[in-house]
């Protein structure tokens, strides 16, 4: 019955305060604190907005700053106001306002971290409501005095694993601490990655490598800090490390090889975002470098996920290693009776008409060979944007050659066979 008595006492104190002059002082302190907090967050949010540049964005936007800082500023000001007011009047109203503001701050901080870590994905919305309701329910249980009894009941349900006593309360606390620490680590890693990736003076590979190393180190540090907090002896990590070594030796060596290969690719600058490469019969533009794989965007729009160790153990044809200029060739056959010089000139002009074809080196036409059915001519030309694809350009040049050949009476032969019958006819 103690929780009910405390709750009734809290209500009676509030009713008593309302009937006295102290209620006016508490309302005045509360309203003044909320107004001052609003002015502070508006002032600081304005400064953040004015300092934003096109090259460098702030870690926390002005909108998020307002949502996060208002309950924190109000909480601090209400605590200070209660401390000053309690020397002359009762502060029961402020005693309730403080945990309410604290819960509001917790809700907004948790939602902000989730949005930064998971980039506003749709499945987050129901979890945001769940987090909010959970914090408000825990606060309500704390105000009415029921929370200590619930925690005591959860702690009473326990069992032993060796010499370690595990209770439901300890397990829930461990899950909560581990989740919070991992979210904080991922939030810090995401913030650090956005800052590092915006450093234009640093090479792209170095930026990607630094951000990935920082993320790995923050997650590892979070685990090492969390385990002692939930009562797990860190010396067991040596046993886990041995088991992990055996696992790597037996079945995880491929995964480990991909992660190590990813760091090698970033360190030796053999692959960069935007490169056009051909590996394992796949050609495409590198659009993403991860710890385990590389994403290639094919010229036909299809994306391929290629493991990192493929780029280490296989021959990679890189069209943009030292420069972006790539030579392309088209082979056309004309009949022996067609004007050879005119055909070569037409092919060169067809390439020059295309804006993607470079003028230096200029397009050239070569007599490749004398074949069975005609003369094979090769048109060679250079482009500097291989990531834009080749099929459309080849088609445009072929269409121009076809039209000009038709206009100038140049014949493209097809295979022909002459059959002679020897001897007497029947």
C-alpha cells in the first residue's frame, strides 16, 4: 500500500500548493524557465544557421538542435529555479515538472540518435512511438512509486550460471546498456564519417578507410566498455578470441579475406569511386566500397556485388587507371568494287560528328585485311567518358556510316558462295 500512499500524498501536496501563494511562484518559475529555454535554443539555432556553409554542414542541424536543446535547457533552468525557490516555498509542482522534462529530453535524444544511425528509414516510425511510450510509462510508474516494486520482482526471478547470478532485471539492464552503447557508437561513427567525407583536401580512399576504421574502433570500444558494466568478465574474451581464431581457420577465412582485402584496396589506392573496371567478366563503374564487397554499376544499369578478394586475386582491367581516355574500334566490311578511299573518309567523318569523340587523338580509319567477301576497315577513335557507356555511341556512328554508304553507293557485302558443276549435264 506504500505506493498508493505516496501517490495520494503527492496529489494532496499539489492540491495544497494550488490553494497557497507558493503555486503562483512555482508557475512563475516554470513559465520563466520554459521561456528562457525557448529563447536560448532560438538564439543558438540562429547562430548555427548563419555559420552553415556550402562546403561544410553542421553536425546537428538547426531543426534538430531546437528539438534537442529546448527540453535540456528547460530542465537545467527548472532545477536551478527549484533550488532557489525551495528556501522560501514548497516545490511540489516543480518536482513533477523535472522528471517530465527529463523524459522528454530522453525521448528526443533517442529518436535523434536512431534517425542519424538508420537514416530515417520507414521502419523506424513505430519504434519511435514505442520508445516514447516506454519512457512515459516508466516515468509514470516512478511518480506513483510502483517502479521500485516492479524492479524488485524482476530481480527476484533469478538463476545461477556457474558462480554468476543472473536475474531478469540484470538481463534487461544488460540488453538496455548494450543497445544504448551500440547506438551511441554508431551515432558517433556516422557523425565522424560525415565530417571526414567532407574533407576535400584528403584523398577519397583515405577518407573511406579512415571512416571505416573509426567505425570499427568505436564499436569495439563500446563492446569493451559495456561488458564490465553488465557484469561480464572481459577475461572470457581470450576464450572467445581462441574460438574465433579456430572459426577463421575452418570456415570464416573467406569472410576475413574479404575484410582484409577491403583495407588493402583502400590503402594502395588501386580502386576508387567512379573507376570503370572489368573483373570476373563484369564491367561497370565503382559506386560503393564497403568492408566486404565492391558495388559495380554496369553500363546496362545492372549492379554487381563483387567480393573484395576478387580484386586482389584476379586480373582487373581498369579503363581509368592513369587517365579516362579509352580507345574504341569499329570494324566495317565493304565490297571489293566499292571506292576504298571514300569509304575510309566517310567512316572518319561519322566519328568526328559525335561530340563524345575526342579530336586529339583524332579518329583514324585503317585497312585491316582483305577478307573472303570484302575489305575489312577498322575505325579507331578515343573517348574520355567511358562511364557513360559505349553502346549508344557505337550505334550512332554505325547509323551515320550506313546512311553515307547508301548515299555514295558503297556496298556492305554479305557472304556469297559460287557453286560450279563439272562434267556432263543430265
